[in-house]
């Protein structure tokens, strides 16, 4: 498993839908194309919501990792 270096980390732990997606959208707005955003989420709904958001917006979901109750998403800005 390769290490992915994130340009920015967004911790949405404890937040429920739709806040993780809304905060992800906001964080990506402040980033340059090609940069990586690491999103930390605890809402189980994020496993479907974040990939759907990426597909809808054209951003690339590079990787999704589950660590206990946390879900880590690595998103490359389009």
C-alpha cells in the first residue's frame, strides 16, 4: 500500500450527513488542481456520499481506507 501525501487534511469526525460532504466541497474550493485532500470521517453514510460527490464533481477518489470507526478518503482535485 503506497503512502499518499495529502496537501490538506479535513477532519469531519463526529459530523453527520450532509456536513462531511459540504465541508469537503468547501475545502476543495481552496485547493489547486492536482492537490490531494485527506478527509477523515466517522459517519458510515460517508462511505457512499463522498465517492458519489467525487463522481458528480469530477474530482478523483484516489483511495478510501477504513481504520476502526474512521474512514479516510484521499481526493485529488480535478
